[in-house]
C-alpha cells in the first residue's frame, strides 16, 4: 500500500495497519525523539517570529505616540490663535462705528500677521496629515507582510508534525496570531482616529481664517485711501505702445467694506500713452450686507516729487455690469480714458522722478465729489 506524503498524518491517526509497519512498533524511541526535536525547533521559530512582531508593533506604537504629541501641539497652537482672534474681535466691537485711520492700519497689520501664522499652521497641519497617511499605509503593509510570512512558515512547519501534539501547537499559534492581529488593528484604529482629529483641526483653522477675513472687511469700512508708487514706467510705457495697453493693479484689499484692486490703466492713444484711473471688484466675504451696484466714485491723484503741486481726475461710477456684485471671483476691470492724463505731459511737468510715479487712489462719496 502506498500513502501520499500529504496524507501521512490522516493515515496514522486512522491506525491503519494494511501492509504498513506501525511507526511506533518500528522504532518508538526514534519517533519520539524526532517529534520532540521538531517541536523544539518549531517553538524556537515561533518565539523568534513573535519577538519580531512585538518589536515591529512597539516601533509602530512609538511612532503613533510621536504623531499624537505633534497633534497635541497643533491643537494647542490652534486654540492660542483662536483666543487671539476672539480678543481682536472683542476689541473691534468695542471700537463702535467710529474708528481712526491709525487704529485701522494697526489692526490690519496685526490681522495680516495672524493670517500669515494661520497659513503656516495650515501648512503644518497638511504635512502632519500626509505623514499620518504614510504611517497608516506603512502599518497596513507591515501587518500584511508579517501575517503572510508567519502563515507561510507555520504551514511548512506544521506539515512535519504527525502526532497529537501538533493540534495543540496549532491552537497556540492560532491564538498568538489572533493577538498580533488584534494589536495591529488597534494601532491602525488609533492612527485613523488621529487622521480624523487632524481633519477636524483643518476645519477649525478654515473657520478661523474666515472670521479673520470678516474682521478685516468690517475694519476697512472707514478706509478709503491708498497711496503707492508705480515703478518701472519706461518698461510699462514700452508694453503699452507695443500691446495697446498695460494694466497696473495693486494687490486686492478691503476698502470701505468692498473687496477691490485699485490701480492705473496705461492705454495707447496714437503716439501717446494715457494714464487712466482703474478699479476691479472682487468677491468679498461681506458682500451680502453692502450696497449694490457699487456706487462710489474714485479719484486718482498724481503727486509732484516736490510736494508743491498735484493733479487729479475723478471717475463717476455708473450702473454697468462691471460695478455689479461679483458672481465669480472678480469682475472685469474698469478704466476711464475720458478722465486720464497724458504720460508725456506728466513727464514734461516733472511728475516722473526715478522712473516712478507717486499716486493716491481713493474712494469719494458722491455727496463729497467735486
């Protein structure tokens, strides 16, 4: 009778004696000694595997603790910034409806500083989020590899066992594997919880940024005037003559509650270049409480370097789509050639010095226009 290798265990357990000499009858001492050696080798291999799995889990636990400490620091930083912004909002409310220009400028500088810090916080949170995602993926990969390697080794070792002790050892290994799997699953759950906590921090940070922008918009209601220098006039003039125009816009800013970009539009007119007042309206956070369409006149003043004289042009806002409430990120810019200066005349009268032009851009109420 021929017995296949993979059926030896079943054959022996069935106590079949058909043309086969009993293993115990043939050499009981040799069989017992071989089984004992196999068990000892398998136990040593098992303890080695369990030790490696525990070391890997300890490493994962340490990394998870480090990430948790980082998240706690981020949470404390967010709470600190939140308290600071609440204090700024409280001070702004106490100011009432009358706010001096110097206070507004000081508040705006402070808010911009906090805005930069919040942007850095958002970057830190984003980096922590990515690190946690990488950690979760690495944890899953490690657990899968450990399960695969351990299962393969155990299957190979268990095939060598043909006595009753094999089932006992199999049960021990199964329990150990279950414990390892539960521990790995617990670490994965903690990592996922940390990622969810980071997302919650991101939502809180976004809410704080919106509140900061709303405070900035409300604080800008008394602000109507912007003074700046237009540098590189020779380059701007060359572009205007070559392309027909060249727009110079300042960074968008809240002014009288409106989110806008003040600027100058350089327009080619034959061989000359016109300097035109320019405005562009952007979508703002308090647009719902403002008057629409935009109904404020704006004035462009060119200042002489000697401060002895200046020239002005006033643009009257009209009821056109460019002055309507923006339904996209921003409206099309508006400029007026009828209320413009000729660049060559300004240069001839000495308004241009050092290849730059000093200008004042301001909103003027229709009741105060002259």
